[in-house]
C-alpha cells in the first residue's frame, strides 16, 4: 500500500490533531497565525495582479518626477501584505474551522468540516523552497474558497487536510466504512492509479495543450502589441515560411508539398510542446482513495494536491478521441459541486484519470461507485430517423456553400457538394453509436463518432430535467431530454437527444416521479 513520507510530528494515534510533542494545529480555543513568511507570498500574488499598473508606472517613471512611483506602489502592497499577516488568525474547534481577519473591519468565518467539499494544497517552487503550502477550503456552489490560507507550513497543511478528512467524515457519518486506517489518521489511503512517464508521453501526444498555449500567446500578443506591429510580425513570419518552403523545390506541386512538410513539422513541434506540458503538469500523478475521499497529487515544478469526498461527485465523463483509440486509452473526468470558480477558473477535483486503459477506467468507476453495473448492458438506440435529423444541418451547409462557390467560381464550385455525402455518413455513424442506458441507480448516455463520450450520473444526483422539442423535432416525431446535476458544466450536461417522442415522454415522467420522492444527495 503506498503511503506518503512520514510527516514530522504527525502521530500514529486516533486523532491526527493531537501529535506527541508540540501540536501541529491549535486546539482548545487557541488561535494561530499563518507562516511568518506568508506576507511575502501575499505580496507576490498582489504584484501579479497589479503588474500592468506597475509597468505603466515604470514607463512613466522615466522622468525624474515619476521615478519613485513604482517603489511607492510596491511599498503600499507590501504594507497591505504585512497588515494581513498580523490581522489573520485561525482556530480549530471540534467540528469546524474558525477564521478571523481584519482590524478596523473585522470578519469571522466559521467553516464546518462536514461542509468542506474540496481541500486543495498548492506548492510552487518558491513554496517548496520555504517548506510551505497554500491551502484552499471550498464548499458546494461557492465562487470563492470558504477559507484561503496563504501560507502554512507543509506539515501543518497536511495535518489540517487529514483532520478535515477524519472529522468531516465523522460529522457526516452516513455509515460508510472508513477502512484502510484512514479514519485513524495515519496512512495515505489506497493507491488507485499512478501515471508513469510512458503514460505521460501518451497523454501529451493525445492532448492539444501545445496548441492552447500557442493560441493563448497569439491572443495576448494581439491585445498587447499595436495592431500594425502585430500584423507586420505575422506577415513577416508567413512570408519567411513560404519563402523557405519555396526554396526547397521548384514547381507548384513541389512547392505545395514543401509547404505541407512545413505544416507537418509545425504540428510535430506542437506535439512536442504538449508532451513537455504534460510532463510538467502531471508528473508524479497519483489517485488515492482515503476512506470517503479521493485525493489527486500531481505536478513537477508546481505541486498540487486536491481532495474531495466521493459522495460529492455529481456526474462522470469518459472521453476517447481518435489518438486515444490508436493508443488504446481513455480519459475519465468528473464534475463535483465545487468544480467551477469565479471567471470560469477550474477548481476542485476533476480528473480522476487523465489517461488510462479502458479497463482501468471501468475499474475506477466500479471502485468509486461500488454496486454500480459498469459498463452498462442493454443500450437503447435513438429514433430510427435520428441520422436524418443529424445530417440536416450538414446538408443545408453544403447547399449554401455550393451556391456561394458557384456564384464566385462557376462550375468548379460544385465541388462543395462533396460535403453532403460526408455529412450523411457522419450522421449515420453518430446515430448508430449513440444511445442511453437506465437502471435503478444510474443513467448513462453515449455519443460521438470521431470523439466518443460516455456521460453518466446516479439518479439521486439529478436536480432537474426538461423535455424539449424544436419544430423539426416535432416534424420527425422525436424529442430531447436534458438532465442537470449540481456543478455540471454546460459541456457535460446529460442530454438524451432525438428519442422517439413517446419514449422520451415516458422517460421524463418516470424520472420526474423518482426525483420527486427521492432526497437530493450532493
């Protein structure tokens, strides 16, 4: 059984908050400050937030009268960081964490352990150099952490995480067995999944992280650089690439082949970047089961440790792209009630398996959801004419594109009609593979052709459902059923598309009756 390295001062007793010797966490009503260097990390965070105003001050400070403005701005931020350190206190009670901050405007927050859904420990290289970590405690549905402790000593952070895990489970007390010695406060749980370097290389190959970084850099350059300068830079880069490709061969066909080679090399470099990012972000990935909590550790330079109770999982998504199938791999993601933060920031536990074999993903689902039959049997198909409904947008697009192409290019524009048979083929493939499965405990939906997805949720986690029909749906005699869970993103909603209308209405009535008499567990 894998365990984390022994934390200095952590006891092997039934209460992780009562170590032998000096206690790691305050108890008995005692309050404690953050780490003495916490003001430095708060200052660095504020400097990142105010970097643009400070840069403006630097450029304005070229004259003598503005030379000290940047220093004044940094001094103000430093004073605010030190002020926060001296006015921030936290206390650990039997069933809650109490945070007090402010001097003129005082604020006291009480966070019950049973209400904490996600515990996140964040360590950059600077954190690791000082032996500290940033701790975020999050509850359901909030856009901000209930408590953000920047920063604690690493052993204190781990002790606080263990205390929340054990006391929160005791407060919830749903009758589950903690097991594995986790309730006793020692051990690091049971290892469910670890990703070696070979798997991280596969993860980089199947992901588009390199393209995302390049697109982000492109967007930042578009916003920061003057329009003319940016346009000139893009034109120069394109001209050099075309000139290099033209110099490799003579003739139109050879030049086209050379340009294709340049594109292939560029795509290969993006894949190399994706592999490097995967190694940085997921190095040392471990998924642990600690009683009723799932914990993920990952990261090479910046180390992240995130945990959440498994009963807080609202929905599941299995994803398999073309490259995934070539490598016989899938990805397993979840949605929890604390997955989305302010401004779309990703918070909470989301990736149980960034990449794993199909068998390993299925085993993880059965492990975390004991008693669930996965993969399901008896998938039900869509409406027999669902492929026609799916092909219709592609056929309309092909017709409009053909009219436009013929208007500008004449008869060669008829080549745009080639999109029509492809749209029909893709619609048939999608309709043939799509479907849903329903039993007494779980509802599952499968969809997609090139990129295949399986989305499922326990019935008791469903919050709302709606039956929708467009005019085209009514003409085809079909309907779509939408199901919502807490914390679900718009891209992960369960949708049973293009079912026969009678079947959709019967399913809607059955689920509505079950949800009305079933208490919501989230």
